[in-house]
C-alpha cells in the first residue's frame, strides 16, 4: 500500500506554514471495501473535492502541503482515535453515538454506510495503515517548523456544502429557500486554537474579496484544530471552510469557471499567513521592532 498522504515541500523560501488537506482523498484500500455500502455519490459528495488543487500553489509561497489520499469513509484523519461508538466497532464506546466519527456509520444524506460493525482488529488496521502515519507526518512537520522558526501555523483546508445537507430547496408552493452558509468559515474553537492576528487576517482576506464570513458556524474545528492548536506554545491552527458554491457545481461535482480565481485566493491567503508568521519570527529575533 502506498503512503496514505502526499507531502509537497516548499518550492519557494520556506515559511512556518503547513497546509493540511485531510478530506480531499477518494482512495479506499481493497481491504476496507467489504463492509462499505455507502453509494459512490456519497463518497464523492462527502469528500472535499479539489481542495488539494485549490491549495496547490501553497509550496510556491513557502508552505509545506500535506494531502490525505484515503477517503474519510475508510477512516477520517480529522477525528480522534477514540471517536467511535459501539455501533461502528465491536467493543466501542457505549456512552457516545457518533454518525460521523473516526469511521462513518451513515452518509451525510442519512444512508447506511456500513453493512456491519468492524472488529477491533479491523479498526486497528485502519489506524496503523492510514491514521497514525498521517498524524506522525503532521506532528513531525509541526516539530520541524518549531525547531526552525520558533512558530508553526497549520492551515487546515476544507470545503463545505453551501447549504446544510438534507435541506430542501424552495418548492413551487412558495416555501422559503434554506439559508445558505457563509462563503468562508474560519474554525478556531472560539478563537482558542490560533492567535487573533491570524484569525483576523483570514477574515480580512475573505471580506476583501467580497465574501461573507461566519466564525465557527457550522464548523468550529475538528481533531487537528483541537489536538495541535496550542497558541501558548506557538503552534496555531486555523480550519478554513470554503463554500463549494464558490468553485464547484454541487450537482455535477465539476469545477466552475471561477475555480482559478478561488485558487488564487487560496494562494493569497497562504502568502498572508506566511508573512504574519515570519513577522512573529522577526519579532522574536528583534524584540524592538513593531509588528506590521
């Protein structure tokens, strides 16, 4: 089995930024297919399609790009190892009920995703082959950035449906249309996973582009944000959700003509965050200088 991720190192001068894309992958190893009954449309619709391509220019701006290639229907690398219930894995936790945990029990449309519970050995296999190597790599990158720059910043890159899945569009009877989500949702667990200057810069990049912003709603951040975000230790994590309507036809799942412009925005965001993180480094080396 090939590594469950692609790592692309900086092609421009390196910065403290890591762009991680945990949900763009569609790979499902053959050993994990037998209990899977989720329809193909769900596997595609529940992936963050093309987000790896949106951030493909991040290495030019000095960031390290880490892309998970395994589908979240095999195992979700943005969930904790214990985020699994007894309906998903034999011997799992009986005190929680998680539809979209470490291994998904249902699709976002509410369809059954598994024909049976996994054994504990099957879960351990998925952890050993996918989840643990991914987080070993991400953790190693964080330590490397800290050692070199004294600061690390993870941009956790995601996308989201433009309306809540399951919400019905307006019918001919005059029913109201379901509310659309914001264009950009920075998830920082109530501004606890990153310093305010990084959060505010992300919002400013979006509003300058004419996009709407809503913090932590509907996504405040997953495992990466919670586990790695330690601003007091100079490790900052921003989860950035982009509404798929900005770049994707959500019915055909094909990129829109706006894809290139959104990709340029993503590159600009990486450049802005990289600049701020490097300013932090300069401030540490030269405390008398004023941060821009």
